[in-house]
C-alpha cells in the first residue's frame, strides 16, 4: 500500500488536474473508438504508404487485420548514445514479421548533443529542440497508418519530446526502446581533476582533450548520471521500457534480445488484441508521481523539474514545482552516481540498478504499484532484470540486497533522508536547487553578488584573475524567452576551483545547469526570468544574496521598496537573435512559457 503522504500528494494532483485530464481522455477515447485507421484510407493513400514495402508486408498491411508499428527514430551517428540505432529499424521489422505484424519507419526527429553545444550558441536551441521533437513526432504519426509506435531515443530533450509527441497520439500504445550506455572509461574523479586543472590554466588543451576522449570513447550513452540516463531510468519506472532494459550496453546479444521483445510487446498491446494499452491512459497521475519519486531516490537531473511538467501537461495532468518539492521531502536518496558520487551508470546497474530501486521504494510504500505498464498491470514486474538463457530472453528477480553499498543503499539506510531537489523562494523569485551532491557546509551561502550577462563574461574575469573571494555569481538573461535557456555547464569547473580555495560560492541564474550539476550550490530556473522583468534583473554587484537550501530561501538583502525602486536591466536588442540557426527560433522565444510551467511553447 502506498504511504499516506504519497497518496495525499497524488490526490492533490488528481484534483488539480480533474478538468484537463478528463478533456484529454475524452479526446483519446474518441480517437480510439475509430479503431485502426488504414481501412478508412482511400486505395491511393494506402498504395502510397506501402509502395516500398516487401510483397509479404504489403499482403499483411492490405488485410488491415494485423498490427503495423510506426518507428519514430532519433538516430544520428554524431550522438554516441544514438549511433547504435542505425540498424534498429531492420531488426524491428524482422521482429515484427516474426511476430505476425509489420513495422515502418514513420519518421525521424532531430537529436542534438548538448555535450557538443555546451558553451556554444547552438546550445540556445537545445531546450526548444524538445518541442521540435514533439512536433516532428506528430508529423510522423499524422499518416494515421499505425496501431502502435516504438520510440528510439535516449538523450536530454529527445525522450521528453518523444513522450509529449506520444501522448498527443495517446490512443496509440507506445514502447520506448533504449540502446544502452557506453562501457566505462576513465574514472569520474580523474575526469573532474583534469577539468579543474585546465580551468586553472595548469594544463593545456591537448591534455584536456586526451582525458575527455578517454571518458567519451565509444557507442552508447555517456556514463554519468545526467539527463540522458535520468531519462532512461524514468522510462523504466514509468513502464515504457521493458524491465531492466535501460542500462544494458550496446552491441550485446542481450541488447538485441530486449529490442526484439520490445517489438513483441508493442504488437501485443494494440487495439487489435485483448491487451489494448493506450499510452495516454497508461501515463496517469500515479505514474508521474512514481517518476518524480524515482528521480529523487536516484539523485536525477534537475532538467526534469522542467521536462516532467511539460510531459504531464501533454496528458492533461497539472504538475507543479511544489509537488516535486513535497515529494522530495518524502523520498530518501538511495543512489550515489556521478556527479553525486564516483560510480557511473554501469556500476549503478551492476550494484542492483533500477530494479533494486523500484523494489526498495515499493516495499516502503513510496511508489504506486497499481499502475499499467507495457508489460501489463502492476509495477512489480519491474523488480526484475533481463538475462539470456542460451538465446532465450528471461527476466529474473532483481537484487534484493545492494552489491555495493557505496552506490546503492536500502530505503531503511539511505544516503540522505530526502531526495535533495528543492524549491527556493524569496524576493528574487522561485527557483530549483539540487543538493544531493552539495556538502551541508555549502548549502548556506550569504555573499556579495557578481552580476554577469553570460557565462563567457564570468569565464573571462576568472581567467583574468579578477574573481577570488566569496561570491554569488548571478548569470542573468539565460531564461527560455531570453535565449532558449541554455545549460551553463562551463561554469561548474570554474566555481569548483573557487570553492576548493575555501571561498563561499554559489550560482543564481534564470538559466539551466547541466543534468550533471554537482557540488556547487546552484539556484537555477529562477522565475520570473530577467527578460520578463523578474527581480533578478534588479540585482547589482555587491548586493548581499542569501541562498539557504535548508530553509528554502533565495533572497537579496534589500527591502521590497528598495528592490522595486531599482532600474530593471534589459537585454540588448537582437543579442541572441541570429547565428547558428537562432533566427529560426524567434517564434519559440516569443511563445515559450515560464520555467515553472515546463518552459514549453505548447499551451
């Protein structure tokens, strides 16, 4: 039975979402009642859709009684995580034929790598790429030729965008198919050490590149626990993956077997059979509460304080930052994975992985068990991990005891009593902070502000030796409307160096930090954002700022009257409007909503 506090928060979300969820389900049911749509197409339409199919597939598809899967792929071979997807459509089509169905690539969606665009102007398109992916998914599925869809996507904005797109076609079943993490490279401690040495100017670019190449060295997801791997954990807890599928390495027989089984499951849950599982009904309020709980328990990415809100709203569910904060207070931290520890996701999986986390949370009533998944009824099916018995895929019980207590702990003896993702409020607005990797002595900072309009400006002053002392770095005009809310990942090594020198350091910004944000206290996603006249735009150098993560406070030592009397800084016209494709996204910047509403262009 779910614990009383989890049930209370869930019921609050259900009540708040009553009108919008009902309206969404009515639309879903209306679409579902029409059944598979190929039979309603004119013959010319059908001929176009199947013109390039094999004779065998044409015969099956013309019959209109066998399921046809749409494949939505985010493949490209610049993203290491997505490179393994190159051959997946061939494997999926073969698995579908063997199971009595067919499959077609319905469309591709863009997939950009934040690791490539970090610190570059291209990062200003990153958050908006999520909504572009949702739009591209809609275009792909608009052909109305499919009984279910399988989604090939892993990284930061890609999975949330695919989920939003899938929920827009919520009458169709959906199965997400991962490709797995790359094998372990150099240790995360060594990687951080080299980055800090470079930030201090003690080593050169050649040494840094050698280190980075030993870390990011092959096909698969980057192995730290940032947004990409948080996505994969979430897809499992939300029942959109097969059990234990997230963290199996690419290129293995087990990986291929899981992909084939995912196809069989997708074919088995269409409206043509007796296990019809439309994704829009599957992802209800309980599932989103489970997602947030698991995110807290594993110390997952702060980016999901935005993405989960946008995903939920696509299903007519109204989540808030308060829900996330209240759940954090109820969920213990069970995992230490880099940047919240030294282990990577391969070590996490070997220690027990998501199956262990799900089991621990279920045992103490911190997850809803009575949910629907692509495997059927109940989350208990996910207390499992996959294995091969010869060539046969089987699921065995997940570890009941952690194989490494330095990486995974039981709910009765957690690393911390709460999830560490908190909401800060005060006269500077509302923001998010992740403290699961922030030492207690760094969770309270009261220091003078140094104000910058970009991370490059801070970096330049640091390299010039002008920054050396207690400081709250204020990076403004980084919100979604200003410039697309890029991640400010370049700041982490610089601020870490200052902290290592013994200074009190914090970051306050209306932008985002990477899903890999770690030991530096960072009040991020500050809303209202500066370009909308938010109070952060009134802060000046030398103002004393208080960041108190324990008390949940973010404020400047000014009276309301003093703050209101300050002139509001403004963004230079056109400063973020052109170059690297940014001119194409003016419509998005104009239409985007607030960070605490999911920073989405969709109403």
